[in-house]
């Protein structure tokens, strides 16, 4: 029996600490309001901030199928990339994304190429660094998907620019340092200095030529490639000789001046 008068009619009043731990269920929290606003705005969830492109869900419904022709191309591209000093898997991933009509995720790439997921992830990071592959996001799908540049000329430009940055530019710096050291040396460095001067001059010339080519628009670059025969005739002295004519002359034992 309650001995204190009016105890049954007393209402419990939560302390300030208890109020912080027990939010009012009738009022949504700021976090809940934010989630509700995003759901109303995007339908399910917002697009990933790291995505560089957004594609429609219809594209995600396409079945992934590696045809025999595509398989031959992927295998050859991997062998060619390895001959160029590029990782075989990296080249195969690029080839697969190039012939794929829709973006693929890392799991699909791993399954189609029959390589490990970690190897695929490493190759994708490197391809993104090169600029020939980008990450995309499909609405309603949280997975990261990837697609390659589809324009051949743009792919050519990106690869050439990256190879110049990785190979030609460091080589020029190295040759310049070697020439300076050779100039500061004694007479025993004279022949080395002459040879390195020739190599440095040639690489600089190629780099300048590449800069002029890279400044051309894509249509102008196509015209340049298609007009290669005209340029050859313009800069060729005398009658040009085909490889077939040269081989026939060599077989006949004829010496020409």
C-alpha cells in the first residue's frame, strides 16, 4: 500500500539525459528525414559520388555473353599487350570492355575472363589511370560497373599521350642528364656523348612531331592518316619501291643504285 499521499497520480518526468536517449517516436529524426527526402528524390538511393556516368536500368538487363569472335579478340589483345610490356590481364580486361555492349562489374569480368577478382581490380585501377576505362553507375544498382572508351581515335589519343608521359618524357630527362655528365667528362666520353646527342635530338624531334599531331582535331587526324600515300609521294625522291619489288630484286641478285 502506498503510504505517500498522491503517489498514484504522480506522472514520471524523464530527466534531460533520458530525453536524449528516448526520442519522440511521433517525430522523425533528422537522419530519417534525410533518408526519406533522398528516397523521394531518387526513387531508391542516390547515385554514387565516385561515378563518372549514369546509365539506365534497361542497359543493366542485357545478358553478358562472350562470343567466339569476341573471345579471339580478347585473347589476341592480351598477347599483343604483353608484347608491348603491358600486363596480359590488363589488356584482356580492356578488350572485353571495348567489345561489351553494356558496362560490366568486376565480378562479371572475373567470371568471363576466368581470372581472380583481385587481379581484375588491379587491372581496372590501372586502366582508369590510363584514361581508357571509366567507372559508371546504374540507377538502382549499388555495384560499380566499368566501360571502355568506344571511339577508336579517342582511345588512340589517350594511349599515345599516356605512353609519352610514361616513356618519352622520362627518357628525355635521362638523356639530358647523361649528356651533361658526358660533357663534363674527359675524352673517353666523347663517343658516348656523340651517340647520346643523336638519340636526344631524335626523341625531341619525335616529341615535337607528336605535339603537332595531338593538336589536330579528330577529323583532321583521320584525313592525315588516310592521306599517308599522298605524303609518301610528296616526300619520296625518285620512284618509290614496294616491298614486293625489293624482294623480287633481291632474289634476282640485281644491284641498283
